[in-house]
C-alpha cells in the first residue's frame, strides 16, 4: 500500500512538474509588443492596426501579441518614432510628414498638389518607399507598411474663396508643411496634434485647419466649423515602423507572419481609405457641414503655395529629392 502511494505521488509530481514546465515554456514562447498610435480608436487607420494585430496573433499561433494604444495614450504622436527607435515600443504608427525637419524625404507626400489623387499618391509612394526603407534601416527600424489618408481640404468657420480669406486666421499646424502653408497665406499657425484638436476648436485656439474628411468626422469638427473646402491638396501617409532589434529577436515563422500581416494591412488600408473618403464627406454633410469645391481663385492661390513649397523642399532635399520628384513626374 505504502509503495503504491509513493508510486502515485511520484507520478503526480512528474505530471505537475511537466505542466509547470509546459506553462513556463509557453510563457517564454509568447512575445508581447506595444503599438502606440496617434489617432482615435474609431479612426480607420487605428481600426486597420487592430485588425493587423489580430492577424499577427492568429498567424503566429499566439506567439506574438500586439497591443494597440490609440489616441496618443502611450506616447504623443510626435514621440512615437523616437520611442520605436529607442526600443521603448517595439512597433508604432507615425505620420511621416511630421518628421520633415529630420529628413525632407519624409514629407514628400505633404507637398501641396504634387500628388493629389489616390493613383498619384500610390505612384509617389512607389518611388519614395526605397528611400524610406534605407533611411529607417540606418536608424535601426524597418518600414512594415504605409497607408494614405484621404485627400486634404480646408476646414473653416466661413467660406474660403481665396488665400486672402485666411489672413490672420488661427490655423492648426501639425507638421512643418502645414506651418509653412499658414505662413504663406498669412494665417497664424498654432501647433495642435490630432488628440487635442476637438478641445482646441471648442476653446477657440484654432479657427481653421487642413486635413481629411476622416479627421473632421472623428473630431466632430462640424460642431465648431461649418465649411469644408475640398481642395484635395495632398494625401499624407501614416507608416508603421518596427524596431529592428525586436524584429530580429522573433523566430523566422513569426517574422513571416508579421510581414504578411503588414502587407495585408497596407493593401486593406489603401482600399478602405478610398471608400472612407466619400463616406466621411457624406457624414460631414449629414451633420450640417457645407462641402464646397475650391474656387478658381483659391486653386490659383494654392498652386502658388504648392510651387513655392516644392521649390523650398527641393533646395533642402538636394539631389536625393530631385531624383525622387523626377522619377515621380516621369
């Protein structure tokens, strides 16, 4: 009897040890990443990130879990790139144009009227992508995917018929490009990121800004500004970056799952952006906003702004920038 008891106890111990070992092994095999993002959870970019994270989880068999932190809740939008580069976050989403002071090529898609449709934006991305990949690799990161925002227009309290109507207006600047536009049309630039936009409008900190229908709807701009001039000025891109050390630490199958999910997210994101553009403008209308096409005078004024900014950008970007624009215009 005693011998049988010892045998059963030993067997139970082996079973428990085995379960503990399996549990430890499973815990060790699972990797957790944080993905900071600058936009609301309901924004189509963030929804795409959430789907991407779910795809990675499924494709990796649960080995890589990515938590999306929306609305600049983990890092401010302008801090995300540095966080990924320094390893504080393993992966993150940024607006490329925010970093033009660091390297002009980041803001090629923020040049007014250079690429003013989805087809043109995709063409620009094709020639810009190899440069982005090379620069990010030098900074210890890799470009996982990138998705364009819908075309940018002007939100205002009154109809904007020419650049003169923007003179003295408090204008939201969220990137060097939008600050420069303000300077060229005589508006007052005020730095406000997406997460702070609703409050800035409610408190009168800003009276006008350029962005997409997506941002306008997400921030309920229609509660504060009543006009949207659909200038289709440019289609800036968000990019998802991965810390190279964190990527290299993954096993090959998990790396493959991540890359595949990223490619799927890019294709899905561009398609959704196109569909959402029309949907957002309809939603803005339903909520009392007047959508206007740009007048002939405003088009001419904004073309001058675009020409000036392209000239300035080429001076900063040098031969690298000229080669990019030449390749795009071919």
